[in-house]
């Protein structure tokens, strides 16, 4: 279907959090019940997020060339990965989600041997003022219940750490294709999160979804890491992939 101008305005406002309650209910109902609207919305929002990403990259390049001081991450920049997290949850089908039916693929089998869920310990720290219900549910290994909580929290206030946990919860709950766009967007952010871990879990998500060629660049990058743990694991995965595929 072709989105109307009204649809486009509603969707953009929805993901920016500026809709009134009535219009928000309308959008959520259509995303839930109208397949054609859901798929068209996913295409539009992904395009919009990509345009914002490109604008940010161009601006950052200009600052670097003119030796101007770095600027803080703008709202539209933060919106890029926040939208990726929300879209992945509401409109997962656009990325071709499978029914996890690739359990005999080389990528899946190798990822199964090396993937371990990211361990969050914010709830056990002395200062746990930033801990949310979504984070606590993740830390209690209630990953399926953590997903909608984290989605809602991110839609209200973008947060890189919660987006990272959400991506891991998707991998654990056998929906790696939903984790991929979130981790991709986080991988291009300023490094408030460990970039090495993002690359590792992104490689695992690609392998679980049997996108072996997409996983290789991240694994190759990790072989040059200063972290011996990730460096060694990445090299072992690459070796096994080469032996299995060849």
C-alpha cells in the first residue's frame, strides 16, 4: 500500500513521541492489525532513519575536515537507533524473520557453540538508581518478558544500553533478525558501549540467521582486537566456518 501524507505525519510523530493519546492508539492498532500498513510503515521508517544517519555522517565529516570540536549526539541521531529498536519489535516481518528453521545450517551450529548471553549486573551494583523493570527482567533471565518492557522504555527515552540488552534478548528468544538492525545502529554510535561486544553479538546474530558472509567482516575486525578473549573466539569461529563451508 502507499502511505498517505497523514500516515507519514502520524508515523514520524509516533516514533518521536509527540502524538496525543488518541492518535497513538490509532497507530498502534494499525501496526498490530494491518499487515500492509505495518510493512509500508517499516519501509518508510527505515528510510527515514537511514537519511538521518547519512545527514549525521556528513555533518561529522565536515567537523573533522574543518577541525571543529565534536558535538553531542543530536535527538535525530539518537532517534535512529531508538527507532531501530522499536521497529524491530513492532514490525519484525520486514526483515524477513524466519521460524528459526535453520538449526542445521553451518552458521547456526557454530554460533550455538560460541554464543553466551550478555550478563548485565546493574541490579546488583551499589548504585542501581538507573535500573528499570526491563533491565531487571533481563538480569533475572526473563528475556521474553524483558522484550516489551525494554521496547516501551526505549520508545519513551532512547538508551543505548537498553537497546543492547533488547538485541541480546531477541537473539536468546530465537529472533536474531530483530537484533541485527539494533546492533548495526549501535555499532555506528560514539562508543559509550564497548564496541568490541557490539561487533561480537552482531556477528553472532548474523550467524544464527545463517548470514555467514555478513558475519565475517565483524569477526575479521575482532581478530585485531586488544581483547584476547574476543580475538581468540573470533579466530576460532572463522577457522570453523572455513573448515565447514569448504
